[in-house]
């Protein structure tokens, strides 16, 4: 669900203080976009939204969520929005976020 190697790599690249800021910004930006997707009824911008979420997720190691976003992005690009399971994407994000937040203390002591 979470690629902890990627998370550690990012933390090591940018340092502990910057990492905390990146995590905060990531969660704010993704949460904002997730809320839009969660409550919209018109998916005219879905491809771009899923592309943004996919890229953000990859940067912070949310591997399963990123994969679902990529699959949805491809379907949206092909005009097949009906094949996209938005609820599965949202559930995966919620689960990934929970695992990530719970695992962060262990990461900082590693």
C-alpha cells in the first residue's frame, strides 16, 4: 500500500524538516482534491484530477492509490468514466492515508 522505501528516500533527499513540510503540503493538497472528487457529480475534469492525484501519490509512496488513479486516468482519457470505480479510489486513499500517518513515527526513528 505504501512504498516505504520511496518515503525514506524522499526524507533522506530533502532532510527531516523539509520532509515534514512536504508531508503537510501533500496531505493538504491531496485532501482538497479528494474532497472535490468525492462530492462532484460531473466528472468532466476527472482525467486531470486523477493525473494530479497519481503524481502526488507517487512522490510520497502511496503506491496502490497511485495505481488506481492511473487506471482511472486512462479510462477517463478514453471516455470511459463509467468504468472508473471512484469509491474504490477514495477508499484506497483513506486506507493509504491512515497507514501512512500511523507509520510516520516509525519512519522518523529509523
